[in-house]
């Protein structure tokens, strides 16, 4: 397994801490999930400058938020 040393600004470390606590998981898991999501979007053709968006919907397909790339 590869190991990385990454330095985060204090504000990103706080964000990472808050996300991990909210999901009752570790910072490492939050980063792994974020990378998996980024990879999934990339494989789906959703990339910066691609003029595509991702919609977050509820169980009735009502759009709660659109994310533009």
C-alpha cells in the first residue's frame, strides 16, 4: 500500500476533522471517499471545463443542488 505525506492548511484540516466527526469515521476515510467520488466523476466525463453538472436529488428526484464544473 502506498503512503503519502500531505500538508493541509488549517482551514482544510478543520473541514476534514468536521467531516470525519459528522460521519463518525476517520480523516483517512473522508479523503478516500473524496478521491473515489472524484474518480467516478472523471470516468463519467464530468471534468473541470467540461460544461457538465452533477445534480443532487432527493428520493423523489427533486433537485436539491446542482454542481457545475
